[in-house]
């Protein structure tokens, strides 16, 4: 989770990722930032994020992003 927070802070430093629950809905992350985030996640965690998983529910908080990473690592 710490590495994910690091990645998020590099992409968008003005957000408290430990508490924010509306990263997409609150427009803290835009589509280009999400694409960069996905690329970083795939490289760092050695997973592939399928297009069907790129939905706001999976990217609205650091916890939901980390849960997605864990799920993809199990597959």
C-alpha cells in the first residue's frame, strides 16, 4: 500500500490518499492521470489491468485501487 501511495503522490501530490474516498468522483484524478496510474501499477506490481476493471469504483480511493491490485495478483 505504501508504494501505491507513493505513486499516487507523484502523479497528484495535493490529495490525502489515506482518507480521500472520491478520487474519481471528486475529480482529483482525471482520465490522463488514471492512465498514467495504471501504467505505473502494471510496472510496479507486475499485473495487467483489464479494460473492464477501469471503472470509478476501482479508482475512487487508495484502498479500492489496492484491493484491485491484490485481486489482479491472485489471478
